[in-house]
């Protein structure tokens, strides 16, 4: 699947990464940079360990309200009565 960069500043960063990492393509530089970010954020964690982090964060939000009226909430938020 192709990656299209429409933001010129992101394209400039990709070019700079290509130069710094001495890669043949910007795609390769982006791959290396993203791998490094992921490894930094999730060093040597298994998929189960990484998923547990998200599951714990989700549980901290609490249980959903059973009688919460989503439509009424959104109507009020947008000023629709």
C-alpha cells in the first residue's frame, strides 16, 4: 500500500531523515524512523503486554452509563433542541 505525503513539512522531514540515515529512498527512511519510535515506546514488549497497556487505560475510563442518551447529548452539544 503506497504512502502519500501531502504535507510539505512532513515531506521535508522525510528527505532530511533520508539524508541523515543515508537510505536510498524516503520510504526506507520513514520505515526506520517509525520502527525506532515504536521500539522506544514499547521496548521488547510482546503484543499481549502492549495490549494490556491499552486495556488498562480503557478500564480506567469506567463503565458506560446504561441510561445515557447519546442523541440528546449530541443535540444539546450542537445547540439543537
